[in-house]
C-alpha cells in the first residue's frame, strides 16, 4: 500500500464565517466553531470527553438551555471518585514533603473530580459508552443516539466528534440526518491511510455543509512528505445557517486570531490548501 499524499485540498478549503469563535480550552479541548450554531441548537452531542470538558462548559455558557449528551467509555464516575480521593489525600502529604508543585497538581485533580459531578448533572449527561455503528459490546448505536435526542426540527443539534478513528464509522448516519445539525466539528485521524475514505466522506458532508475552518492537531504526526497533518479538526456549518454569497477564506491556517497548538510544547502545523489536489495513485 502506498502512503503517497491523496488528501483532497479542494474539499477542505473553507469559506468565510463571521461568527467563528474559539470555544473551550485555549489549547487541547478547544475548537473554533460558529457560536450562532451553538446558540441555535437544543442539544449538544459530544463524542469524546476524557478529562477535558472545557468545550462543553463553554457551550453551556453560550446557550444555558443546551442539553448535553456526552459519550465516552474511557472514563467513568468511578474514575473521578478514585482520582479525587487519591488526590485529596496526597495534598497534605506533598506539602509535608515540601513539594508545593505536587500539592498544587493534586489540588487541581481534586477540583477536576468535584467539577465532573457538578457539571454532569441535570440536563448534562455523560454516557459511559462508545459511539459505534451498531450496539456490539454495549456500544451506543449512532443512529439511535441521534434519534434518541427526540429532535425532529431541522437545525436543532450541534455535534463535537473526537473519537480516535471511529468518526469514519458514524459519519454516514450523521449525513443521513444532516438537516438536524446546525454544525459539526470533527477531528479526523490517520488521513494518510484513510485518505480515500476521508475524501469520500468530505464530499458527502459538503453536499449539506460548508467547511468554515480547518486546523491541524499537532499531537498527531505529519504525512510521509512532511507537508500535511495526519489529524485534522474540521468545522462544518449547515448550509441553511449561511446567509448571502459564499466567500472563500484566503487567510493563513492556523488563524492567528483563533487557533492555538494542541500541544504547547510544539509549534502549530501550517496548512496550505491552495495547492492542487495530489494525483490519485
């Protein structure tokens, strides 16, 4: 199998969107999205959580009526009970050991654990399941997840998707229900070995959505030619949300006013979408 670059730049070229804003953390966990798409939605579907819900918190601040349904099997309520208890016990022990930095770290973990239970309550729920294309191994079937929101009105759901490669498995069901979504922000992974599938799914999504932002995640690698990130955060806005003519965005990527490196120890990846698509191999 060839690892030659086959990612379509044409499909990734964004259009101007005036309501773009960084929502969530300043670095990893934050995404550049149209705020009006969050404000219009009734439900946020969040796929991928771990220990960072800064995006979900910021979305809830932008839209206090927003119902949040988060899915991630990698963390459970027990995870945060255990983390919080261990960290709370270690704070005085680290102070006794004259390690104020360690004590501060433990205090942050304690606060994080408490915040999990405070935040995920009421109309904000964490489902300890992976999102999949069926219910194998107790998975949450993506079609049932979307239908289970009870949303039937167009433009009522916003989706954040960061599930380490499973995005390719659930996009078809999202595409079938595209009218329900105000916007999507999807982190695509391994776009060298998944280039053909990536291009097909981008082509399909662009029938109903406009690409309004692209950012390379510098936690991931570059392709074999060191010219393109292998992990891309792509923001899509439903075409029904856009008024007026489409104006191509021709500024730099990353955007200095909005973007920040996911990994602060490394520079952000520069993306050039002006080049023609690579030849098929």
